């Protein structure tokens, strides 16, 4: 996909040139920050599929938003917040279905571990589908 870099730069004595303070590579889902005081680069790679999906979707539908977040150095808090909120939304929905699903409740009462696990996996995939539509592909 794309690599976004901030307009702000700092001189890297190691590379002997000016480098962007912030970079985001949507292929590797990696954010890099160059600290001009310590002359070091710090990287953070996101491993959740929904962050990757969101970045690829945003890259093709609203690249200006990503460019602005990278340029302002706010992409990490933005992605961290999204990662937390999406995970919490999926968990909340799964718990709701576990509490209200009659098939799940019957499986719990009968102690059918295989059915319980199968239903929990089904709930996770159903929740992901609904949550992704509302929170990831925006």
C-alpha cells in the first residue's frame, strides 16, 4: 500500500541527512518515530488484523486523514484507541450473546464443552463482522 511521512523533519547524524519525524508504512503496519534528541528511531508494529484492514481501507478511501494524523504525530494514539475500542466492542457483544443465547445456555447446563467452544467461536466471528462494518471500515 502506502508509506506516509510527516512534513516535519530532523537531522539524523547517523544518516547524514534530514529524516521525517514520523512515518507510517501501511504494508507492514509499522509506525516509526525519529527522536531528534537521542538520534534514535522507535518503531511500533500493529498485529491485529482490524488495524491492518482499517489502514488499507483508509489508504484507499481517505488518505488525507491518515496523512494528517501522521503529520501531526497523532497516528499512534489514534490506532491504539481504535485497537482498544474494537477489541472491547467485540468482547461486549460476545458476552451479550453468551448471556442471552439459549443454545449457549443449554450447552453450559449440559457441560458440552465442544458445543460451548463452537458457539463462542461463532459469536466472535459474528461480532467481528458487525463491529468491523461499524468501526473498522470507516
